[in-house]
C-alpha cells in the first residue's frame, strides 16, 4: 500500500488539525526537510506539502516579517501610499539635522542606485545638491554597461565652488558608471531670454539639452525656499526670490519652482533658466529625489503632491513629518 494512503483522506477535524501542527513544528521549528517529515509520519512528500499549505491557510502557521532595527519598511510604505510614489527609501539618520540627514541619505541613495540602475540607462543629474554629492561620494563603481550616458540637467548655480560642483557631480557619476559624461557648460540662470537663447544655440550646449528628452532616470535634490539662498555669479537675485515668494513658491526641482500644492510657480523666470524644463522632467520615467533635513519637509511634500518626483530617498525624521503631512 502506498505510504500515507490508508488514513490521510479520512482524518476527522481534530486529527487533521493535530497533523497540521505536528507537520508545521517539524518543518518550521525543528528545520526538518519535507522528505524527512514524510518518513517520520509515514506520509508522502506531496501530502506533507499539502498539510503545510493547509496549515498556513487555516492560521496554524502565520508568517511574520520582522523589520531589523534601522530599517523602516512600514514607514516607507505609508509615505509611498500617501503621495502615490513608485518607491520610497528611508535612511536611518542619527539625528534630525541637515548634516546627519545628508550623510545618511547619501549612503542609502548610493546603495539604491547600485541595485536599481538598469542596463543602458541615460541618467540626468542636477548640478546642485549636497545630498547628491554625498550619494556620489558613497557609491562604488557600477557594473559596466549599466549606464550609457550621464547628463548634467541644470547649469551652474552660485559661486565658484558651486560651479565646480556642477560639472564635478556629472563627471564623478560618469566615471563610477564607466559612462559618457555630457556637461552643460553654462550658468543655470542668465540675465534675460536673449542670453539664454544665444547660449542654447551653441552646438555643444544644444547637444546637452537635447539629451534631456531621452533620459530614463533623473537624479535631483529638492530646493526649499526656507533654505540658504545661493549667492555669487549665476544665482537668482533678490527680486527673483521676491517674485517667487509672491507666487507662493515653496521649493524647486532643477529650478522648476512649485507651490505647496505642487503647482508650477516658476513663471516668466523660466525664460532665464538653462536646465531641464517641466515637460522634459515629467517625461522621465524615474525621477529620483535625494533630499531630507528639518528645512526640506514642506518642499518635499509639495514636490510629491505635484508629481515632480516619483521616487524619494530621505531620512527617518523627514519621513515621519511627511507621513503626518496631509
């Protein structure tokens, strides 16, 4: 007689539950394999498999996922759902400060990019962001072929240090990826539309701007109107900030400004900006924001509401504020 055929089908309710418990204990607690359990209970392996399945279906076995300390899976999912994002990654910042958040976010973003960048990517990267700089600093070299091109998506903003960082971010990421760098050798903001159009007519600058329409991933920080204002050449002037504040601007992505509800607030200043436009930005499949810290929460929430980004990498303190932010 085949093993297990004599009584398995005719077990009454209590006996079957007993068998669920016994099988589950042997499998999950004593770590026995199904063939060993079948041998011990004089049943077939297919019957053991069925008993384990029934044990789960009837609540005898309950799967519990325990999140390790320092990971925030539940909070990630809550923030993701609240804003309808594709993905959220939360870094375990040591304290609620700009510097701690930047360091933690950079490490988390580096790991995320190493794991998720797909083959033959065309990646755009903003020219200004401390969190992006921390990300690139923390990254390991990527597998060859993962990224084809890295494109600077915004001209340089601020003083000479910031202008150096603008091309430096693009160059560093391209080197890590073994990719072709495409630089945008212009200021981010110019005096008027005539100057902007003249610069965009340059062959090399036009070639860089043309790449923005084909990006597969955009890496960006999120600017906040509450944060420090860039100073020096190639920066916004006081009247610009006054006009932005009057229009209700709360933050920006690559100098595309938006209100608390996520609506565009850049206005006529767009004519003076050399960087990826709103339409081009929204056409990028993966728009990854790397941002956090005490002064950024409102701007990040607004960027999420307006769908300027669809993937967020932030710190746990900022994420808690976002969860509570309606």
